[in-house]
C-alpha cells in the first residue's frame, strides 16, 4: 500500500493541545431527556449532532449511576460511550455486524439497543449479562468474555457475507489491551491478505486492566505524545498565526495532519503492512470529528483500521486518574469521591496466595511469577512490588505465559504461572505439549476456580479439574481453606518431578486461621485428610465443596442419628487411592462434591478408581451440571444447583431413603 493511500487526522483538533476535556458527568447542566427517547438504534440514527452530544452525556451518567449502586465494570464502559453513539448513528445493529472485543466495555451498547429499562439488572441474578450475549439481544452478534477474539470473528462474518453475496457492513471494536493477544494478529494477517471488506476500530486508551505491556502500543503512544511532535505542532500553529492570522489556524490542521502523517508513519505502516488502510488517530470523545471520519471510513473498500484515542474512565476525574483502581466498581460507591465500601471480611484467597508466594520467594531467588495481564486479579502484584525483576506480565497472551514458563523450568528456575482458571483454557495445547510432554515442573496457580458470580459463564472456572486432570503427569490439588492453600503453594514449590496445578475459589477466605502464627509445611503428594470418622455414609469433598460437606454432615447427623465420615481429598490427581478404597469397603454410601463440571472431574476420578478396583459400589456425584451456568452471586448460583450445605444434606438424606 502506498503512502498516498494512508489517511491521517490530527488528534485533539478542538483544542490547542492533545489533552481531552475532563468534566464530571454528575455536574452536567440539565438537558432534555434525549436518552428516554431511545427505544432502539433507529432513534440514535435519526438524531442531530446536538442531540447526539447530549445523548452521550446522558448515557455516561446512566452508567455511572447504575454501576456505582450495583457494582460492575466501570472504566472501560465510560471510555467508549462516544464510540458507541457513533457506531449506532452510522450502522444498523440488526443488519450490520458490530463485534465488540471482550464485552464488559459494551454497557452503552446495551443501553442504546433496547435494554435501558433493564440496565439496573446488569450482572444481577436473572438480569442482563455483564458481557455481550447472543441470546439476550439481536444486536449482540457475537458473545465474548475473553479478549482478542473480535477481529477473527468479524473476519469470519465478513467472509460469510461475501460468500452469501450480501452487502452489510462488518466492524470489529478492539482495545489496545486486547491487541496483546496473538489471535488479533492472526486475524489481521488473514483479513488483510484476503482484502476483506471490514473495519477494525482500534480503541487506544493506553490500558487493558493492568498497565499495557504491548510494545507496539508503546510505539504509538510515544509518537503521539513525544515532545518533538508536540513542539513541532505548536510551532506550526504559531507560524500560521503570525503569517496568516488567527482565523487560519483551523486551516493549519491540514498541515499539521501532514506533519503527523510523517511522524505516525511507523504505526500506520504496521497496519498497512498487514494489508489494512490506516485512518487516524481520531479523538474518540469528539463526536463532531469521530462521526464523519467513521462514516467516510465505512464507505471505503477493503480492510480498514480506524485508530481512535480514548480515555478509560472518561467523565470522572478520579476514574481517569486511576483506571486500574476503577476498572470495576463495588456496589454503593460514592460517585462524588469514588470511595468504595470497605469490608471487614477476611482477606481474599487471592491475597493469601500473593503474600505466601512472596514469602517463599524471599527464601529462593529461583522463584519467578508469570501472569497474563492480571497481576492484581491473581495477587501477583504483591510479588511484583517485592521482586519487580522476577515478575513477568506477558499481556493477554496465555499461550506465551505457559511456554515461557516451560522455558524457564527447563533452565532450572521455579516458574509460578498464575492465571484465571477460565483464561488458562486458552493455553491448553501449551500445557499439554510444551510442559507435560517434557515433564517440566511448571507450577500452575488457577485463580477463580468454581463459580465466580456476576461475571457469569465466560468467567466461571467450571472445567479446570477436568481439563487439568487429563494431562499426563499433572499433580492437581484444591484447598478447602486458606491454610491448605498456603501448604499447597509450598508443596508446588518443593515438587520438582513434573507439572503441578492448584486451583482456588474467588472470594474471601474463612478467617478462622491466624496465618501469621501458623506454619504451613508441604503436603504429601496424593494424600488426603480424614476430617471426621463416622459410619455408613462417607462424604468426599474437594476444595470449597469440602466446607459445604462439613456443614452438611452436621445437618445429616441430626437426621440420621449417627455421625458421618467427611474426607478432604485435597488431590484430584493423584487420588488418595488407599483411603478412598478403604472408605468404600467400610461405608454403605459414598458421595462426592465439587464446584466443577460433573463430566470428567473429581467424582468421575473416584468412580473410575472404584470401577478399576471392582469395589462393588459407586459414589453419587454432586457438582456443576453439563451446561453453562448463568450469572448471579455464588450463593444464588449454588442454591440454583442444589449445592448449598442444607441442600446437600437434603439430597443425601433423600438418596438414603
């Protein structure tokens, strides 16, 4: 593609510098209620520029007021309000295909596509999903909760359109954080190679959830914000004022655009080399600039990249200043100050993990921590502050994280790869091929195992016990409380005969253990713990569900008139074969419980063992159903599935009768 094909526009053309205006949405003057008139996207397309500007303000206010009360994602949705308004003003969401990357940024999209009257239910049990969901609304053409998927999905839709000889538009909206994922580049490469008619709106807000680690992003940002560029920009304006007068300054934007075209040649060429026509950068909060440029870009042929600059947390000064803190808001947040409700609850399991790993790393400099754009979410931010030179955040690139850990393990390091359970699914081939096949001692720590709550099915860690159990040579464990979690981390650090994995739930620990005063020795691999000995009935739990079984046992004893056995398996692989077989011989009934799919998980492993040894009986398996579980609080969801302690007691009693 020649330089003549490149289209560049000045950033921040409405002011003398590149800063975007900051105004608290709660301080906006009273306006006519434009948002109330929006029943569908048709109403947005019919609005005047003045009405669209008011609409954007009111949508932003709506997001702030609801999320501050209900909790949910915060910074990302606020940053894309104007992009959403522009998209719905130009495209028809029921005909055209607009694919959002991740979905937590698409709150404004939900509000303006017929769901404003239900927006208070977002992320609530039985309410709107916090992500896009095809079954929720026809405008949600592709559901997603993981990053870097939008360009590939849009490419597939565009190819399907062309094969069916249709003529609608296809747009992918992707943030710079998601551009750290390899699939985005694979899709760009293929779409550019095929000269596919589609648009990629590249939302550059300099953030993902944590600070971006994208090298290309740094190049973009350094060029946009470089002193040489800004100095030259101001010199051009001064020169024009002197030679041509103040009225000619607007004309200078054309000249400035030419200068910026030269300075931005690097990132522009990056997209162009992949076959995309590059347009931008454009101020993503200036509708007067954004809409005509987006409309013009939509009329061009071939693959188009529209580079839009936005600010995460736009509209609230504190959210703009600290986008990491305000990536999400808790319920009952004070809008005026940004103060979030503090809790006296015990520390989160995530924090227990981060502190314990940091303690162990102080004694062994071979220990390194690796994560994939989720340092705060996995607790590795605690490690990073203590040992910044031993911490690696590879961005939204789980495959890279796992194979990098394999490489470090091959060289004698002790890599701890901490990734959300649901995100680690993306690196299954690397776990199997790069780690397990070579018997490399990579230590996997899976945060958010089980049901995570309001984030819903894209984030529930519902399959990890299954997919990790089938990996040859994998040691797989799950703690019932924070003390067991600490012991399992030490066990992993000391275990050097192959890969190991430990998964733990989202949420707060039990608070019953004084972590500062308690030692945490390593566990014997494959050895569970008998918590209480009873008769006739044996309850075999793993992880969080062991706690549920302990409470259920107390309720059962009142019904049965005798004590029941409770066994914490600790290990899903290898199983404590001797104890499980002994329990099968001495008890009439066996029950297992896990917060994992019942297909191929802990209960399946127990029954496989019983079948292999001709034990003459099988365990009744309690766990997550063979389907995707919706969103809600964990207590609500476990209640829906009959997995609360009192429900387990009733189900067991019913089974016995």
